C-alpha cells in the first residue's frame, strides 16, 4: 500500500469526525511521507499547523491509523517548507490535483462550495423527499420561493450534501451570474470575532450582505453567542428584504435550539421548514451502491445488504465503513467478504462505544432538560424529573448495554425493576411517539459530541 493511498484513506475518516472548517484549515495540506512498523511521519506546511495538529488531533489520527496498521504506536510530525502558502494564495486558488488527489478537498474559494456535492448524487427517499423537493424548487426561483429554507435533521444524514448540492445547482443553472456563499456557523462566528477584534465590522457586511444566496450550515451553534446572533440577525434582514435566498441547516428545528434569540427563531420559522430523517432500508441500499460507484470500487449484494441492515442511523457512518472497504480492496487486491464487513462494522461499533461513558449520558440528558445531574440521579419524586430519569436509564442500556442493576445504582440507587420498566416503556412508546423519538435522537447526538 502506497503512502498516498493510506493517507487518503485516513483523511477520509478524519474528515467524518472534525468540522469541515477545521479539516480544511489544518489537515487538507498534510501528507504522509514515511511509514515503518511502529511510527509514521506526517508533513505539515508550517510550524503553527504542526503544533495545532499535534496537540489537537494526534490521538484521533493515531486511532484511525491503527485501524489500518495495528503496529503503529506513534505519529511524528514535521514541517515541510515547500508545502506552505501565503494566506492570499491560500484563499484565492483552488487546490490543484497535484497537491491533492482527493476530489472532495477541491473547495471553490469564492463560494466555499465543494463541487463533489450535487443533487444528482443525492439519494432521495421517504426520509428526505420533502427537504429535497423544497431545495430543488428554489433553484429557478431564488429568493422568491421558500425563503428562508430551513433544513434540519440528525448528524450524518446528508444535510450538508443537500444544501451544498443546491448551491452548486444554482451556480450552474444561472451560469455563475448569481453569487452564492456557503459558510459554517463556526466560520461565521470566527469572522465576527475577527472583525470585532480588528475593528473591521464593515468587512463582515461586505462579505455576507452582498451575496444572492447565503447558505449557513449548523446554525444551532450560534445560540447564546450574542454578537454573532446580532450580526446574523442584521445580515438575515438585509438579505431577506432584498429578496436574496437564505438556506439554513441545523441538527434540530428552530423551536428546539437552546438559548436562541426569539427574534431569530421567528425569522427561521417564517419560511419553509423541512426535516431529514433516518433513511429507510431501500434508501440505505441505494446510498451504499451510489457511494461505492463514486469510489470506483465494487461490493456484492450480500455485503451491501449487511451494511444496510447493520447501520441504520447515519450516512456518515456508512461512508466510514465504505472507506475501509475501499482501503482493503486496494491493499489486498481482492473482493471484500461478508466476514470482512462484519469485522469492520464491529470495530467501528466498539470504537464508538469506548468513546462514551455513563457520566456523558447523564450530563447530556441533564443539559437537554435543563436540570442538574444531581436532580437527575437524586431521590426527589417531582414530576419534572421522571421523564429525564427514564430516558437516562434507557440510553445507558441502549447505548452502553449496561446491566439493569448497574443502571439502577447509577441513577439514585434504585431497584433494578424500575430500570426494566423504564426501558420497556420507552421501547414501546418509541413506535407511537415521534416527540420522544426526536428527544432521544437529539440527546444521542449531544452524547456523541462529547465522546
């Protein structure tokens, strides 16, 4: 296996676990320059990038590398001067194929859109057809139909693909005569902070209020950031009043975003709100076949069926499995077997489980219901604590497969029959209570972010 192929496989998995802004900033210009039995050497373009990646991402990268080469015990980081670019050059030029052979890293610096995201490659099913239809409808009617368009859904379900795909389709349909800008809420916040510190607030207005289509990903992260919310509120108004299109994504609907200013919440709810849910079996099969074709690999129907049945809640997790499939096929030059697939899925499941502990679940449930962990695990029988406790019990069993007696002891030293009752009750209610399903989905996402 060549260094380039190994590092491409590693980067594909790293990208699934860090924000796109951080990935593009710190890791996209890295490369693997040396491997041996116990160490690999990664080259980065400058000392700042080296120090940042070494301190922030070493553990993550090492864990992923060891999935491919189990004997590796450490990663060494070096600065390769020839890789460095000036800030101006970095922001104004596309990454060339010589620098990076991975298609998804070629982000357009003018729009921040990734050209690999297209509506033609977006698999439509019952879980996302409303969001897809609404997004498609605005391509020809920019700013006048479904404005703002607010798309929400869990992590890894394809929201970024959909909203960036719409941005790319708008550019193509209108022959680049409409100015499109995609930004994550993290990038927007960073721009606001920079503008305030450098007394350059006019730059923010110039960058975000003079576009025809503004696409903002993961808007939930601006909640509670007063200056960012204020700037976005004024940006929203300026665009809306001039019939400019606004597309927003979030991991939850506007009413469920904590500490979001009411005036922003009402703006978000004034347009079209569409959700992206968990894909059904048929949609998952179509997604797997589509992505395997994109990667230039092959997979028999039995393997496709196994992945679709085992991984039902995250397209991103499916892609993580497929990245490993491609790596194995390239490394061993032979088809992947059902046994290989089972091993890959098992490894991913174990890795996810070891990143979560009971205290994280208790903290996530407490935070969601805005109560203290002490109240959650305490003796009080107040009605407001009953549902949070039952959900905590359910998740400790569902996510960590802990014993009923252990959970009972963890949640206030109760009798284990109380836990059995809570688990069975929620399992039954899930089929009929969409509100409960949404709560569990949001809390699980909070837990996974802590992992």
